[in-house]
């Protein structure tokens, strides 16, 4: 949908050179062109992934973007239809693992973040400054370091390998309350007058939280649910370390990276990777687009003051 | 402010404590280490004694199909031994990944896993491999070829089962591009590739395993001395020499060529810019055949010429191995050993050969008709003549040795090549930052005490400028020398001079090497004694008219017991003790206290191998 | 927002500084007279003379504190509560004397015969240049002595100034850090004092609750609280006696008997016999120690609670029953109820592992000694020393080399995303641009796709036989594939560019939100003053944006320092750089500290001790940056205004 250049621009320009309006029009056209080019740059890689996922002729990277013969072979191979036993891919299992993880994580993480952010934003209690600074300092340590010990503890509770899903859920959600900035920023914008009024009528802090603040915090709740849901889809480092080579316990990121890590793997599974990428991206994108209004509001409203 | 926050942590910690109770409940069961019953039936060979169900995890190579084949092979094993039920979780994992995951946490690692020989030393150091039982070791030595048996041994102890002995590399090439007569000259091959616009795939900058071929061609070597715990004690490496520079010059011919592609993947033949030549091993045969079809061909590596002299490229030859993780439960450990033995037997090796083309290490499997006829294995056989059996090498050598290739790629002058080799040598020497006294210490090394290829250093202790070795078991015909700092730079022979001939042992039995060294003249005197002031025993007491002041030396007998040199007059009521190294740390009499003589007489005093005093009448 | 707009109204920001030429400055700056060289020298000697004179006068009439600060640097400050300054002085003095006595003095003497010094020169390859180490260190030692004299002078002069302040009765200046430390000491003091006071003044109930936790509550009818206390005390004692003590006692050398293998002749197999497991000892040992600290806190709660009950009884007030506690949970102490679960999660899964990993940095925990197969023990500062020991491996070189690239990467990544994101937002928000919503959702869609797919795809795109190489060859730009990820500069540029592709949409969203809040009349008045769009941007939009997104900029800078996914997924397979290669962990030129740390832990030796040392150093680097960053941030001071 590239905008074609207006053909008789030069003649119009002389006629309206002086007036501010044409100056305005010219800059607008330039801005439109820039926007078109920039959006093409941003969208092309995804278009290429989709195109390559339909490539029928070879599974290794070839020099053509548009496939010579379209076929759903790659999508079928992902679900082991028409594929010998020895080339099977456990994509469905990885996909379900990640789905379970993201749903459970979304719920628990939202609960954690809301508790922390509401308390820090609304209530003035001793040690509030100390707690915020303490969490800031904790955030400065590289996360991977604690993974080494957490893997041993998780293996003690038999939550690595096949049932790495539960181990990872605990690890993702346990200290997720440290990411409270955005929602705290949002709670700061809710005026306090309503709370005082309710408090005066004898409502306990809990009722204030559940009946007044929470309903008004719908955007931030959805924002946190969404970001928490997106987390497990993108995590690679922790998942690879905890899964300990058990293909049944992998999430999508580790599984696909494992598939195309070796050069033989890349040659045999490159287009399968593209197809898997499309299958993973579509549902997450659709969910994201529906809740985009809240996401934008959360980011613009909250993140700024965090 | 403190009060409120501390209350939170108090509650938090209460929960932590409860979890700790649960957590360490599991933790403390290893304090009362489970000494399982060893009472068991008679013959270990019939496996009915091992009946039971076992849940195990197995990591095998990631090449397509190997995991499924292993599952069927395990099922066959269970069929052959009805009592044993194994539910195995088999995963396809790259070799490097399986070795580092094992070492990352041995406890969570797989029970049975495959790895390449270059990972063996690291795995032994991390206690990730269970030693093989003596009977199993004999069986393995009989069944497999010598190089694969040696590959499975570290410091004289066997830690794993050889599975293939084709872990070497040779040259696959595209018949339609490469003419037959160019096959033996690297320069022509590079020219052909460049002319055809195709690539020459050989992993020079990304793997030391391949680039060492140039150094073996010019006669360099890199051998490491390792003790049986897998601790690396020394290296004898002459890569940093003129031959080394020639090797790098040869390597530069390929490194600097436009066609050079640092990869060894069989699929390179069908890559975007296809290769005409790929240096790789039998694990790529399937991919190469698929890519090249009837242009598929393989031969040994070419030769290169530098300053008029031609050198045929060498190569490493090694093995893929199966290892068993140390188990706490005896029966499970025994079952795993039997399963590993089964998986490395002739039948399984042949099945693997048919599936992915891996050359077997089993002797009669090698005699199989298809194995002989296989093009790749024939090329490997041709290359075997120049191949160097891969010794046990320090884990980080593989990273360090990539250095000279990476620097050689950008180097233009000989000085730069020399500098690259110097950094290489300084770094590997750095791996053994010996302490000062380790450098000064003298050790006995030779073919004795079961160690036939001069690998283990027997430490010596210095007491007022004389070096004493512990008791060494000799057999007539053994030979040894003494050397300083576990390296051959300073060593003394039987003639007392530096670099002199070996000290030959003429009669069987134990002996102590006693050595005095004169630093100024760099000469020394080696003596083989039956007694020793440090390790030897002597008798002291109220005997022979002396009161606990004079030591009567004892000599070590071929059976390891001790006997005084002469017989002594002993009176009833005399008391004495036998003590070691003229000190009281180790001394025997009648158990802890002194030995009292009952009947007078002239006796030799004997200290038996289980430390009891006996009087033998003259 | 209100604060900023008032500032703008007052015209501080608004008045464009266009009329510089007619700048009428009120104060007339005295033109400095050029001093001749002779006067300069005379002035110098006079100054030196004063210095020496003041040296003695201060000593004579200075207070006892000043006299002592001649010997112990900063003693005067310490006594008067300027702890930060005192600590600096003391640290400098300790380090100076430690270095000079150990090797500095010998090096200064060596300066005597320069010939011998330059001959036996120990080269060190730092940024592949050979540096005369010995020569540099000798010069450094001399400079150090001069600096020490200056510091010494500041020490007694500072103390003398404090004396004068005290004489005039003025307050001694103390920094925030000092106040914090003093309050902490006071708090601890009160704790200990109250411990005895309560015991003495408390009723018999309080005295007993020193021994039986919650006894006071029990007697006053607070059954629930008492039950909780008793349950805690009972289980604590049970745990310590059966398990805790054993673990704590083994903490000294983390296990004595390792595991070994026994040969079982009947089954002809070796069986592993477990010994001590250093990992479990360190884990449960530290846990038990923390538990003891918690027990002390609960003990304190017990007798303080009982003392409060005594006071309530004296004043005849009602003792809060369980019903009241329940009400508190929902009302006055609601914040505690909300925070309990997150607090437990953070303590168990972040605080405790970090403590553990800091301890690991002082042990020899790696692949060969992982506690299960080989025991590991304390090795003190050896791991940190190894970083600076150039003989065995130049880990120090690798660390510095990678740290530099990490900082460059963080700056490039953060600011490139920031400005391009803002530019994109400006373009979309420009008046007269239609379909704003469509453009925005187009870019937001790219955030939706999980990062690992786009990153992995990009890395395969630029691989040796990837699509880009093929197209370049097909169109004739290239004859043989160009290995992007092996070439240092190419891989670094690529990583930054792809990070822009991943990060800009998110920044665009943030910038859009803020741009909408800038009041329109600011631009109107600027336009009337004849400011062109660029000046408007520089004077209004940019300062406003920087003011608002200050903290975000800093957090994203720190986020980029620890940005694992982009670097590992894109350039994980990049070839190792030859100089870095020999320094352990085979890092490549594009590796950050965090990816190097990952390669070291998962690499050939799984060298955890080195990984935790690097983790600690990353923490130090990040904390220094954020302390500097937060102090510079204007918006940090008036956080309250935004409510």
C-alpha cells in the first residue's frame, strides 16, 4: 500500500509557494513517506517469516524469499503428520507447556504485583522507603546467578526435567512483585479523595481496596495480566537451564532453539522453525491487539512516573 | 521502622524453616549412607540376581533416529534378560551439551550417556563416571580394538565403554568438481574450489580438533600426563617450534583463501553457497550422501607443500564412548553396567553403523562385509596411517588451541606466527601453575608398578638433602629414571648424568629409590635400597644391650613384609617396637604397646604385611 | 506535572535565549591582571611557608581530636559524627600504608637505578600494547606518597576547622549517610537498652516470656498470638537440635569426608558411597543461621508484646483480643497482609540465592568440586585475586575488555532507542497526519511477537549461509558469503541495529503518552516568539521529555547492561575472539558481562566461582551507575509533587 508520488507536484508548488498551508502540505507528504518506509522496515521480517513458513521446496535456508511452491508441509511436520518417526518434533508439547506456564504466571504475577504496588503507592507505613530501595538494590544483581542454586533446590523438589513447567512457574512468579513500578505509577494517578471519603464512612482499608480502587484499576490489571502472559513466551535463559535436556519439559523458545542449534538441525528444520514462529506469534498478537488500548494506557500512564 | 519490617521477615523465615525441614528431610538421608546388603548369589554373569524395575535417563547423540534406535536396543536387552524391567527416558543431545550438563550437576545428569573422547578427562575430574568392574574391563579389552580401549582408559583405569572407533576425520568431496589427480594436493584443491566458486569446508578457526592436523603433518606432538583421578600433571607439547611455524604457513593457504568456510557440516554440500569439499567424519555420511547423490566420494586428507617440502595432513583418531553415572544403589549400578556393555556390543554397533554410518570399535564388527565396503570407512582406513590416537587432553586445551588458527588468519609475517604460538604455549603452561616446591620436587617415573608407558610420577620426599621414594613394586626388566618438576627438562639416568640411560631393575620385589642430587654439576646418584630412613621400618627397644636409643634397620621382603638384617640375641622380658621412618607416628608392637619377648634366643624380627610382630628362630 | 508547568510559566524555560548580543550582565567581572613569573614563584614559596607554619600552629593549639588526627587520618571527623569522611580517610590511610610497605617503598628505591629497572621489565599485554609495568608502578608509588601528604594535611586541617565550629557553637555538617549510620547505631543502642529495661521493669509475665515465647499473651488471653509464638519456639528448637546444629557446625570447612566408590566383587561393579555434600552444607547451614536471627527477632517480639500488655493493663485499657487482630489484618495492618506473600517470595527466591551466590564467590565451587562429587571449601579472596593475576590467565584483561563493550553497548542501545522512539512518536503525533491509530497499532504489533522468534530469525538471517548473504551474492555485491557474526565491528553494529528494531516501538508508545500531555499553549507562545520547529523541540519537548522519563532512562540503561536475550539469541554462536579466548570462558567480542557469565557457568568447566565473582562485579558497576544517575535526576527530588 505504498503511496504513489503526486504526478503534477511541481506546478502546484509554484502557485501556492508563499502560503503556510502548502508548506504544511509538503512536510506532511514527507512525513507520510518516512512513515511508510519505516513501517516497511519494521514489518518485512515478519512478512518474510510467514512467506518462508509456506516454503515447500526445501527445509534449509535458500536464496528465495517468495517460496517457489507453496505448501503446508512445514505446518504438518510440526504436528508430525507425514513425517517419519525419527524426525518427529514435540512442538505441540512445547506449545502446551508454554501456554500453561503463561496462564498460571499471569494470574499469580498480577496478584503479586497488585498487592505490592497498591501498598507502596497508597499506604504510608514505616519502612516503605527502605523496602523500595532494598528492592531496587536486589534488582541490580544478574538474575542468572540465583538460577544455579534454584536449579538444585528445584531438583530437590523434583521440579526440573519433564516437570520443569512447575519449577519455572514458581521461579517466574515468586519474586515478580519486584516489577511493581508501572502499576505503582498508575495507582499514583488515582485521586485519593475517594479513599478518604470511604474511610470517613467507616470502610476498612480492605473494602476501600476491593470496592473502590480495584474497579478503577481495570487498565493496569489488564496491562499486568498481558505483560505477565508474554513473559514465559520470551524467556530462554532460565528455561534452558532448568529443563536439563528433557525435551518433554521444554518451552517453545528452548525447543525451537534446540532444533536449529546445530548446522544439521538448521538444514533439516529451518522452515519448520518459521512455521512454528508463525503459529506462536499469531495467538499472542491477536490477544495483544484486542487489549492494546489498555497496554498503551498502562505504558503511557504508568511507566513514565515509575 | 525496624519493628514492622522485621515482623514480615520473621513470618517469612518461619515458612522458610518449615520448607527447610521438608527440603533437608531429603538432605539428611545421605548422612546415614545406605550400606546396601552385599549378600547375593554366586555367579555375577547370570543377571537373574539383578531382577527388578529401574527408571533411568539416557542421553544419546542428537543425530536423527539414534534416540529411537537406542530405545529399541534397550527393549531388546530387557527381552534377553526377562527379570529386568527398564523404563528409559531417551533424549537426543549434542555431545558438547551432554558433557557440560553432566558436569553442571552430576546429581541431575543422565544415568547413561554418550560423549566424545575429548570430554572424558573433564567427566572423570567431575566424578561423573563410574569405574568399570575388573571382569567388565577384561571383556571390553578383548572385544574392542586397541586404540578404543586406550581411549576409554584414564591413568590406567577404565571409565567407559567404547562405542565407535571412527571418531576421526577425512575428506568428503564432490566428484563432479574435483578431479581425481588433484586429490593429494591442498593447493590444487583450493584452486579448484575457487575456480568453481564453491567452498572448502574445514573447521580451522572453530575447532582445535581439526586444525591440529597441520601440526601432526609437520611432526609436532602434544601429549599430556594424567593420574588416575583425572588430574592433569604435565604436558609435553612442541607446537611452538619451527615445525609449528611451517604448520601454520600450510594452514594459512586455506585460511586466507576466499573459498575457506570454517565448518564441518555434511549439509554444506547443499548450502546456499555449496561446498565442493567438506572435512568431516562418519557422522556426516548420511547428510553428504543426501546432498551429493552419485557425486558422493571420500578419501584421505591431502598434503601441502611449504618451502619445497610436502607434508601429508595428519588427524586425530578417537572414539565415541558410553559412560555410566556413579550410582548409590548396587543393583542399579550393576544393571546399568550390563546395559552399557550390551549397547556397545557387536550387534548394537552394527545397527548404529547401518543407521548413521558410525564405524564400529568392536573387532568382529569391523570384519563385517558392509563395514569393509563402506566408502567413508575406507577413507578413514586410508587416513589411519597418518592419524594420531587421541590421548586424554586437558578440558580447556580445545579452546586454547583455536588461538593460533584465529591469529594465523590475519597474520602476514613469520614473527606474528611465532608470537601466536608463544601465547599458545604460555597459556597451556599456565594451566599447570606449579607451586615452587612442586617445580623442585623429584619424582620417579618409568615402566614399573603396572604402568608401562612412563605416565605416572611417583613422588619422593626430601630429608636432609636426600630424596626417598615410597616402596615400589618392581619386576625384573622394569626400568625407571628420576626427573624434576614432572618434566623431562631435568632428569638423571643410572650413570648419574643428566639425560643418562634408564636404571634397570634386575630382580623382583619391593624397593626404595634413594637419590642425592648436586645442583651445581647437575649430576646425581640413584640407589635402589631395601630399607629407607623415611618409609622403611626399624626395630628399637631394650634389645641387643641398648635402651631405646639405637635403631636396627629392617629390610623389605618381596612379599611386602619386613625382616631385620641379622638375627639378634633376645632375653626373656626384653621389649621392643618396630617403627617407621625413625619416628613414632607409625609403630607396631603387640598391637599398640611394646612387644615382650617370652623365651630368650637368637631371632630375626619380622613385621608381617598385616603389621604383626613375629620372631623367627635363626 | 503541576510543578513543571509552573516553572515553565515563570518563563525560566520559555524565554528563548535569542537576544544574547544585548546581554547586560549585572556583576562586572574583574579582568585578571597577568602575573609575572617572578611574582608567581614568590607567591608559591610564601604559600609553602604558611603551610609549614600552620602545620605547627594547628598541632599546638588544636584540640586533642586534632592532635590524634595527625596520626589517625580522619579521627577528628569520626568523633564528631562525620562518618562518611572519616571512613574515606581511614580507608585511604590503610591502603596507602599496606601498599607502600608491601611493595611501594621497594619500587621507589628502585627508581634509583633506572637502567636496571627498564631491563628487567615485565611486559603485560593490556589492549594488545606492551606496557613497562615496573616503570609505571614506581612512578605511581612516588605520586602516591605526594597524594598521601595532601590527604594527611586535609585530615588535621579538617579537624581543626571542626574545633573552630564547636568553639563558635555552630553545627557540624553531616551528610545523609552519616545521619543514617548514627540513627542505626542509636537504634541498636535502644534495642539493647530496652532489652534490660523491660526485663527489670516488666511484670512477672514479661520476665517469663523471655523464656517461654508468648507467655505474656497467653496469660492476658491472647490465645491465638500465644499459640503462634509457642508453635514457632517449639519447631525452632526441634529443628536446631536435630538438623540445624549439625549443618552449622560443618560450615567451617564445608564437609570433611567426600564421597568415594567401593568395589562390590559379587556384582563386579563400583558403588558410590555418599559423603558430605558441601552444597547442602552451605545451603542448609546459611539457612539455619538466618533462622537463628529470626528466632532472636521473634523472641524480641515476645517480651516487647508482653511489656505492651503490661502498660495497657496499668492504664486500664482493653487487651486486643483475636477478634481485634482479625480486624487489624483487614484495616490498620492491611498493608502487612498484602505484603506477606510477595515478601516471602522475594526472600526465598531472590534474597537467599543472592546471599548464597555471594558466599560461593569465596569458595572453589566449580565442575570438579560441585559438593555432590567433590567437596568445595572456603578459599577467601583467591578468586578475586585470580582476576588480577596476569601469570596464569589474563582474566583481568578479559573482564576489562568486556566491561568496556558492555558500557558502550548500554549507552548506544539506550539512547538510540530513546531518540528514535521519540522521533517516531513526534512524526505520528504531528498535526495533519491522519490514521494516527493505524500507524501506532502497526508498530505495537511488532511488540506483540515474542522476542525469541524475531531474534532467532534475525540471527539465522545474517548467518553464514543465511538469506542476506545469498541475496547479496545473487545480486552480485558479494562473491563469497561474508560472516557477519565473526567480524567484530559488523556483529556489534548488527546487534545495535537489531536492538533498535526490537526496542523502538515500545519507546514510541511511551513518548506518545507524554507528548499528548504537553500543554499546547507552550508551543503557541514559542511560535509567536519566532522559534522554528527545531528550537521548539530543543527548548520545550526534549527538556520536558527528559524531565519526565529520567528514571525510566536510567532503569532501561541498567536493563541494557543485563540484556541477555538480545545478545545471546542473536550472537550466541559468534566465534571467540583470539585474545579473549585464552582468558577463560571463551567470550566473543559481542558478549556482554551477563552472556560471558552464562558461558562461564554453562561452558567447558562450569566455573561457578568465577561466575559469582563476575556477578558481584556487575552488581558494583550497576550500583555505582545508578547512584550517580539518581543523584543527577532532577525529578527524583520532588516525587511527592506528582501525587
